[in-house]
C-alpha cells in the first residue's frame, strides 16, 4: 500500500504541472525524494537522432548531447504511445527502483501533453495578435489609391512585426521589380541582399512565391551579403498574392526581436489582405483612367465574382455547387466552398446594403474567412474571428452568414448561422430547417454562439444554404416566394434525384416564374450540397461516383 500511495503522490504532483518550468521545479523535489539524484533530463530530437539536455537535478545541466545509439547504462527512456520523447539519466542503480521507473513512465506522456499545451497557448496568443492587427490591416481594403495603399501597407507591416526597415516592390511594365515605397531600404541594399546561389532575395520570392524568413543567426549561412555594407540582423521577404497571382514582394528587416513563426504568420495574414487590396486598387486605377465611376463599379464587380468558386467541388461522397446573381452591378452576397482534411467547408453570406461599399465589405469578409478556413479553424472559432475583424472596420455594415464543415466519411456537420436565413435540409425525404445560432457578424466585438444543432447528412440527403433574396422574391401582388414554396421546389428536385447544379437551376427558375420576370430587388445566392452513398441511381450519385 505504501508503494501505491507513493506512486499516487508522485503522479498527483507531476500532473499538477502546467508549464515546462513548473514540471522541472516538481522534479527538483521528486527525484531527490526518490533517491534518484543527481539526475539529468534530456529531450529527443528525431531528426538528429540525439537526446539534448534541458535540465540537471542535483548537478549542473549537462552540455553534451547524447547520441541515440550511445545511451548510458541505467538511463530511463521516456516515451508516449510508442514514440521516443526523452531520456532520464539518474543516479547509478536508481533506475531499478520501481518508484523511479513509474515516474519515468508518467513523464513521457506528460512532456508530450505540456508540449501540446504550449502549442495551443502560443496559437491563441498568435490569434489574438493577428485579430488585433487585422483591425488595423482591414483599413487597407478602403484605399483605392495605389500609392496611399502601399504606404499604408508598409507602415502597418513594420509596426506589426517590429521591423525597423522595409520596402514594397511591384513589377514595372517590363516585368522587373520596382521599389514603390521604402523605409530605410534603398535599391542598392535590396540588390545586395542575395541568396547563397547569387539570386536576389526579392527576385527569388517573386518568381516562386516562397517566403524567406531568417533570424539573426541564420542570415550569414543562407545569404550572400558580400555586397552589403550595412547591418542586417534578420530578414522577412513575402510574396503579395491575390487569386493565385504574385503581385509583388514585401521586405522587412532588422527586427527588434528575431522573426519567428508567429511573426511570419502575422505578416502572411497582412500580405493576404494586402494582395486583395492591391488587386482591387490596381483594377480600379485602370478603370478610372478609362471611364471613372462606371468602370470603377465594373471592376469591383469583377473582383467580387473572382472570389466565387468557378466550378463545383467533388469529394468522396460529397458534391457541392454554388450560384449567385446580384441585383445590380455589384452585390453583397457571398458564397464559397473548399476542401479540408476529411471533408469540406461551405459558406454563404449576405452583407447589408448594395453597391460598391457592400462589395468591398464582402471582400474583407472573404479574406478573413479564407484565412480561418485554410488554417483549419473550427466553425465557431472562424466565425468569432471574422466577426471581430468586421466589427473593427467601423463601416456601419454587418453580414449574416451560415457555414458548415462536413465530414465526408460520416456526414457529420459543424453548423453555425449568424443571423442568417434558415437553411433547408432534405433528410431522408423529410423537410427540416436549421435556425440561426448567433447574431449577425460585425455588430458587436464578441460573438456569442449557441451550440450547433445535430446535423448528420444521411446518404442521399441534400442541404441548401441560401440568402433571403430567394424567399423574399415578390410577386406583382406583393406576396413573396417564402420558405414553403422553396421547400416544395427543392423536395421535388430531391425526389427527381437532380444533381446539385440542377437543383439550383430549378430554384432560379422558380424565382423567375414567381416574379414573372420583374427586376429582382435583392441578390440571389445558393449553395447546394448532396451526399451520395445510398445505392440509388440519382443525378448526384452519378456526379459523385468516379
């Protein structure tokens, strides 16, 4: 019983550790109490095949790494789920003690858990920092004057990552990069900053889109700085990309503290927003040169349309199609779908108002949502981050939105609706409606979200996400299409086993027939998602099956 009690006491103390430093402090007490000191703790580096020292107990921390094949006799290997984690070297003979061996058994999984906890804490910190900077960076999308935009971009980027000098380069008419705005970096400096193979860093980034991130201690091994006479303490060079096109390069250097992963992610987020903003500004500038206001609106519409997927998304057992029809030159509706690990994400949104302002607000929402979804965020986290970014635009606009993340193997869905029109779910031939779970985005700084309803798409099910322009389409006598007529239309399509593209065509035809061709008063948008696998012959079964 005493040994069991002793093990329980040791386990309780170890599990109380919430940081690596706290764990080391606990081990400083436990190892001498168990008669295992002097001792040393090492962590395993699988890439190098060595154990590197992190702490000494009753002795100084060792300075030498221990090769995997030269582990001293009597050492206790630390593992978790069959994977090497570290090494505990204890006083001679102490490794045979049952209590010491139990401590080593507990230590491996605990080290893994602390590492994961640290990653989560760092990611949360990074997310808060990114959101804070997005509140500032969102202003980039307001600037349609390219020179003002580039100046604002460099100022924002320098402040965000703590760099002391920087530059923004865009291609000239001949395709060569040209410095458009700079702070402390001249053309000769940028020409002298070269990779080890002799290429200019800015040219390499512009050609490939691959970032160059170098901390103070890495610069001389990775760069050829023989032509640079000034000091260079760190370098961050990123491509400005919009719609898979490289528009230019952002260079930041001499940080107050080394460029690391967090600063790289933050700079990438800024570049994503800046790429969209530069694309908008460039298009608008070209339009102004030709035909001022009319061309400005046409370009804004073109940019907005490019946000939408150009084709359906087909995954194992899932098929999604989208459709949008604005009521004037530029709309405030939005839809997207993209694959993610194990399934897909789909989203439909509706910005208040119409025209150029609504289109720009939609572009902002697109950039924020894409950043979250491509980072693998869950639906509630993604909506909270998008909400906070939109709130800080201070535009007076808001956005209703609905999104769903679907597991292709099980059909299980994460569902969030922010003040949006009820979604229509045809489940085994039965009409179901999915209600809103939160208020619209961009109104309050912190979004409260109700728990997601239980949504599992059965084989053969159909899910329709849409904007209110469809059910509010009006007949000449003032009556609206409404949810009931929409449900009848979609249920008839489901019974006929129409593919998602045909379902959307039928919905569009129902709206046009009901309004008798009268001009639509609102944007119309829908995304239809079908799950195959029920064994029946249907339009979406045929579409999904390879």
